[in-house]
């Protein structure tokens, strides 16, 4: 499976994932057309108005309706990024951890998203997750109920425990708005490492790699769910701007939504400096998990 180039998620609206989370916890539940009229009413949902006996809409549509597509697309995030080979990536992470910190037992995934990396990493480590997005975190919790999850901003990471390994993957660090913020995030993660602990950060694109005016597309083609995502990227100073346009089709109809993602084009030297300021010895792996490289910092 290809392991190259896809962008990360943005910051969502808050709370509307009731039906999707219920499905994650109870795979036998199937929503109906009437379910969407009370999507944000847990009381009516609990009464059993949506059951598999009168099911007619595929499960993924629940996600589309409930989460406003992250700000519009959170709930079908996994369908959009199905190209990612999480199993291979976690095997590679395991190899890196064995090389750098072979006695590691605990791991925190910062910006854990829907918990797909954790689903594989928890087979080897006692894992926790941390994310800014309550919708994505709800999905991660349902997927990994044995892990502990924390809601918050990586710029202000403050937990009561430390870890042998901390990961921050899929270019999530790129959402730090400037160099000072990126420095703060790296420092906060470093402060949560045990002695000899390992911080693994997957960067966003460097300024010399980002293609101004790039037109990209991604498609999901299932029997009862079709999605097209097209984006046009451009540069504004130190920031890369990706305007995503989603066209989502289900038996219930076709919806259009837009998202604007703003990421910062940090340089290689800025990443190295951030690790150094955090008191971490840093090594750069130029290939990494999907061609964007990895920064490995150890205290």
C-alpha cells in the first residue's frame, strides 16, 4: 500500500457524534432515516427508535450527519485515509523504539485522532491517547476502550504521568501556528518523557517541498457511500493553506462541504532547534513512515 502524501485533519466542532459512537460500541445498531431527525437527542436515541429491524441507511452516513464533516469530516476520517497502512507504520515504529528504547512499556500518542495507530501499538505497549478534537477522541475511545484518553491542546500538554515513548504522527505538529508554538509543543511532550524516553514526531512538509498551487484529489467508492475530496493548496507567508471540498453521496442524498486547513511550513533546522531547546538529543530519519521523515528525540 502506498505510504505517501496526504494531509492531516483540522479542528472540529464539538459534540455531535452520538449515533456514530453508539455504532462503534454496538455494531448491530443500524440507523434509519428517522434517526437523523433526533441525532443530537440521546434520550430519543436511547428509546430505540433506530434499530436494525427498520434499517435502510449505511452506517457511514450516520458519521457524515453527526459530525458536521470534521469540522465536517471527522466521522468518515477513516474512510478518507483508508490508504494509510497503519499496520506497517506501527511495525516500523516498533522497530525504531526497539533500537532507541528497547525497554519501553508505556506510550502516549499525541494528536491520536481516531486511534488507528493506537489500535496496533496497544498490542505491544500500555497506551494512552491525547487529542484536541472531542469527536475524533470519542471514536478513538470506542475503538480502544482499554486505553486512557485526554482532551486538550498539545501546546498545553499537562498530564500527571510520564511515558517511555511519546508519538505525534501524521504531521499533526504542522498545526502549530508559529515557531514559538511548535517549540512549546515539543517542550511539553519532552517534559512528559521518562528518563531515557523517546519522542517521535512526524513533521509537516518543509517550505522547499510544499507545492504552491497543487491540485489534489481523493475518492472513496463503496456501494452505499461515495466521497470525492478535491483540494487546491497555496502559500501565505510561512503557512500552507489547503481548501478541501467534499462531495458526499449516500442513498439519502448528496451533500457538499468545505474545510480550510492552515499548517505551518517549519524548516528542518527549526525542528532540530525545538528538540534541542527541549533538552532532547535528536536524530532525523529522512524517510520516516510515509516519506515525510521522522524526528527522534531522547532525553
